[in-house]
C-alpha cells in the first residue's frame, strides 16, 4: 500500500495505535480525497483503536487543510475510533485555537502524551 502525498510516514508505536506523520502542506484540493481514502483504508485494514496525526512537519495549512482534519475526525469517530492530533507547530496551533477547533479535535503535545 502506498501512502498518499499527505502522509509521509506510517508506523505503529504501540498496539492499537497508528501514527501518521503528515506532509509540510495541508492545503486540501486533490490531496483531501486521497487522504480520506488512505484513512478509510487504514481504519479497515489496520483496525486501530486510535489514529495519531503528527503535524510536526506541517509548515502551511489553510481552511481546506483544517477541513481535512475535521473530516478525518468525523471519519474516525464514525468508525468508533479516536483521532489525536499531536506535535502542532505554533502557527498551526494558533490557527486551530483561533477557529475553535481545539474544542472539537483531541490535541496532545507529543507522541508520548498521545499513547
């Protein structure tokens, strides 16, 4: 299985957890559909209890990118799993807080605190 342009690395740090490191740009567009398809595939094939999205590499995000994260959260919750965002760069964290998505999305400081 090849990863999408949005996901640059996938690993399993602990039983039941899938850790996905995201690319430097979350700008939506064609990548959004590809990302959702990849996420659906991971939910089906790996059957994790939690998916951790590591945003440490993200340098650019726009409203479509935020929409990708909200859609991912909905997709994961629909499958009765947990989505955790971790390692948000300062600019991304500020944008998430400004849009009040910090009230909707589960966010942790780092991978260790997500496990």
